[in-house]
């Protein structure tokens, strides 16, 4: 089951479980769509894989399977 990490690893913007802006790679590295497009150019800096939109977990399932609260943030990852 996906962790649904709460924020972008690059800019630390919030990415709640219902965010259509969240992108993940095969290892579930999580970034916002803006960073994926404009900073990372579609390539995960951790595994060099590609990104896909993160699925949205229905709100009715969040109490049973809550999203992660652990933030992963890598200051300095954002490169022009």
C-alpha cells in the first residue's frame, strides 16, 4: 500500500492524500508536479526513474489506512 507521503521532497509543499499535484516514482519518492516538470525534468534524482501521478486514496479509507505523516525533505535538491 502506498505511504502517501505528505510533502514534496524538493520544495516541501504540502501534498495531502487527495492532491492531484503529487507525483511518485517506482520507489514512492514524492514530488509536486511543478518540481517534477521544472526542476527535475521528469527524472527522479534518487533512482533516475520516471514519475506518474500518485493515486488518490478515497477519504472513506483514510481512517483505516491513513496517509504517512513522515516528511522527506532534501534541502538543496532544487536546482535551477
